[in-house]
C-alpha cells in the first residue's frame, strides 16, 4: 500500500547556505575549474526553473541573458558548453 505524504511549506524565508573557504594549496587551474562548475550549475538550475529543458534551447544568448537576470557575470563559451552538458545529462 502506498502512503502519500503531504508537506506543509515552511513559514521561514529561504536562506542560502554559508560558504566555506576553499582548500588551500591546490593549483590555480583547480580553483578556476571549480568556480566554473559552480557557475554552470547555478545557470543550469536557473534555466531549468525558467522552463528550458533541452540543450538545443539553451543557446549562448539565452544562457547569458539568464546570467544577467540572476546577477552573475556573463559566462564564457566554455561555461555555456558546461551548462548545456548539465542540462543534457541531468535527464
């Protein structure tokens, strides 16, 4: 027998998690890649929330417009490819 659970929405407003400092001693390229992945993840989530579910619909222009609307710097071509890959493989 299946049991349905109904969750009541929280009254408290959503708060982002506190950031922890990145580990020291890594090569610079590691930090660049790490931050690029985080940015791509934020953009992919924003696009999915906006209804863009197919990588073909996530053009560079759409990704950069989304970045501007959520208040982050415009992504590079590499980051745009990462966003499309996240949308593709998240299905």
